[in-house]
C-alpha cells in the first residue's frame, strides 16, 4: 500500500472509530467503509478486549463484502473472537461455516481445531453431562485424522487423551457411588467399562482394585483373584495393587487367574502382551 493509501485507510478507520462511539454509533453506517477498514476495527476491538464486538465487525466484513479477499479471513477471525468471549456455540457456528465454504484453505485446520475447542473448553467437571465430551472427542479426532501434519494435531492428541480420561473418570465416580452403597453388581458394570473401554487411561488400576472389592463382597472369589492378577501383572508397583493384594490375602486368596469370567479373557490378552 502506498503512503497515500495508508493515510486514507487510517483516516477511514479514525472516522469509523468516531462514528461508532457511544453517542454517535449510528452516524456512520458500516456500509460506507471498505472491507479493510471494518476488518481493522474488528482487530482493534479484539486487542482492546471486547471480543464480542470484534466478532460483530468481522461478521460485517463477511456480510457486506462476501466476495472480498478479507471475507474468508474475517470468518475465521469471527470464530476466534467468539471463542475468546466464551461464546462457544457462536464460535462453533462460525468455524463450521468456514469449513463448509473454505475447507482446503490454509486456515481449515485451525477452523477444525476451533470447532473442537468449542466443545472441549466446556468440559469443566466430572459431574457434567458427558455429551459434550463425546462431541469433543469426535471433533478432536477429525483434527488428528484430517490434519495430521498441522501445528494443531499434537495439541488435539493431548486434549483427546484428556477428554478420554474424563469419560473414564465419570464411570469411576458412578462406580464408587454404587460400591459405597452396596450396589455391587451395578458397581462392577461401571468398573468393567473402564477396564475394557478405557484401558489406556489413568483410572484402570483403581478400577481393577474396585473390582476386587466388589467381587469379594459378592462372594465371587475367582473373579476377585483374576482382577488382582491383572492388576499385579500390569501395575505391580501401584498402591492399588498393594491394597488388592492385602484384601485377597485377608481372605486366604492369591492374585491369580481363575475361572472363566470376562476378566479371564482380559488376563489372557495381558499375558500375550496385548494391552488390557
């Protein structure tokens, strides 16, 4: 841009800033300014910390100048601004619209990542509805699979693992609740989900210990022994194994594979070297 052009753009931006003041917001209609000036206003509001107002300006660039070079960039900036404002549904809508129209562009990976974050950043505690966690996992998987070489793939993998762990934590929370109240079959069902479906998470050792407790309470001694054997085979240094071992020894039992329950199938996979 020439010096004359920069001066003109600066003057237009100053006019827009003045026209959008609290007392005179309607005095200068946005359609009297070009796309670059409105986009700059969005950047100004974003830097000033008014993310929702920034998103509005970026949206106006797309609305008023849909075929301009800045319209595409404004849409991804709108998704970013809404995310910064914790307006996750609006951020998700903007990111999805970007992918619908501009998939394959240089910012596609970031749009997909923002869409995933719009779910992930709402996973704030174990007690919350897990629907958002499942949606976050699906969206993060798309980042990993569609854009494996992007700068966002590694972060998506880390967040995927954390979200996966979050689901396991929910199963553990419910399982502990049932166990503490003596609903042992219901507790077993929850801990079984962790062992079979979330075996790579940090909750598997405790789930195996709780299975030992629940099965001993039900009088299913072979199942308790097998759970203890799996725990000892994979997590011998874990304090959960020490507790399980003490529980079994207290009944005159040893942590060893016995019977033909679902745990025996898991044990066979472990012995062959597969993950639980």
